[in-house]
């Protein structure tokens, strides 16, 4: 079994009583002494939560053909990005299914930065390097030298402002700035995975402990994987290996809004066009239980008494009760009596809209 990696903050997590578990090839804290519910509450109810997400991958793409390259390997329209802007996108294979979902940062006309999923890092980098052979670009994996922190919640800006040399008020939603963070060059973006206002902070590993310590001293609560997933699921945000994978296309995953078919050719485009014409083979829906229970991943979903699909992400939301994302047969996406099988019993459910709780991001 391959040895698990550690982020630059591993010793800090242990010192704080973090319960360490294997995750995406890393040893990561699933929760701290106070428990996942308190961590969740600190983000949702006016505080600030601090997440070590340095297991994520960071790739720099540069060169005269950087734009053309990214237009071809990603689904969103990179030509629409202004310098200092971020967008959500995806890497597809020729079958039109997901290699990964990513965010793309435009640093300049010839330099871009990609944030990729930890579990897919090596696969993504190999894919990008192979495709780069056909373009005048340089693809550099900077993951091992970079720490990525997320600071999320209503108090995030107040906690972070003393550490940076730019007014954070000037950084809008899905925008970023190259700034000094605790005296060292970094990137701060107003992005996140929680549905709250907040920032993602890219810094060198050498600066990680100092920044982490200062943000905790400013009142931020350390947050583990469990609370992060609770926050993510309440927003209905897709997670690779759950709502998206190499088995579904953007048509099924409701991600055609990041798949710009009119921008020109890109990897997987023809397959996506064909699938859209054919129709989705399954549909992603949002479910809220009307009976008692907690819908977990892979629990079977029934419509009118017959199995139709299964839960991809599910939880008990402190604010919304039992909620889940699930794939069902296309004909059952909008009609039929829903139920989720929990411990051998069918628990009644209803279709609902996303997010499950109110989003407080600053748009």
C-alpha cells in the first residue's frame, strides 16, 4: 500500500486533536475535538472556519498558446475570463464524461492557474501534459510546493484582512488578487465550497504554519473533512466520485452551464452534443425526506415502488433535515412518488430545489 502523504500542516492538526483518516492519498483531519457539528455551526452561524485543503492540486499553464490550449482541454469558455477572474470548469475525455472538475484562474493573457481534485491530481496532470505536446505551452504541477487554505464564513474577511496588503473588499465573487499574505507572495480568491462568504488562499508551504496560526488566533475555527462535506452537500455542489465521474456527462450532471458548446472544438464536445440530442440516461435530482431517517450514499431510491436510482451524497442537515442528491431514471426526475430505502424500509421523500439551505456567498 502506498505511503500516505501529509500536508505542511499535519503536525498542527495532530496538536489540535484532529482525528486523522486517509483521504485522497493524504492523512487528513476528519474532525477536531469539538466535533463536526460545532465546526459546521461555526461556518454557518456567523463565524469563520479554516480548512486545510492542501491535498488539492495546483497546476500552472503558461505560454503563447495557453488560451488555445485551455479552450481545447476544458469545457468552459476561457476567452471570457478577465485577468483576476476565476471560473468553474471541467476536463472531459473523448467520451464526454468527466476526468475532473476544476477551477481556472486567469493571471495574465499567457499565464493561468488550475485547481484540481486531490484524488485526480496525477491523472489530470498526465492528461494535460499529453495534450500540451500539441501546443506552445508549459504545464507545471506546483502542488507539492503549495498550501491551499479555505477561510469560510461571515467573519472570514475580518480575520484575513490583517494578514494581507490589499483591501479584501475590492476582491469580488469569483475574483482573485496576487497579494502579500503574512509577508509572502500568494493568491487570495473570493471562492469556496460552503455557500458562505470567504476566501481560498494559495501560499508556499513555508508560510503555511504561520498563516494557519495567525488565522486561528484571529478567531477562526479549524474545520475537518466531515463538516466540509456537510456544508458542500447542503449547497448541492458536485463532488468527483459522487455526482460526477467518468460514467456521466455534463448532460446528466446538470453542468451544461459550464460546457460551452458554441466556443469551438474541445475534448468531448462531440460526445456531449450527441448525448444531449439522445437525452440524459439518468437525471440528478435533489431530495428531502418527509419521513425520519438519514439518506446515505448508495442508498436505493424508489419511484412509485420500483427502484429508479441511488443516492450520490446524503446527510442529516441541521437546518434542512434528511437531504440528498440522487440519480434516477430520466422519466422519474419530475414525477412519481419518491422514497429512499433506509435499513430495509422505504422512507418517503419529496423533490426539492437547490440549495437545501440559503446561500450567503457575496455575488
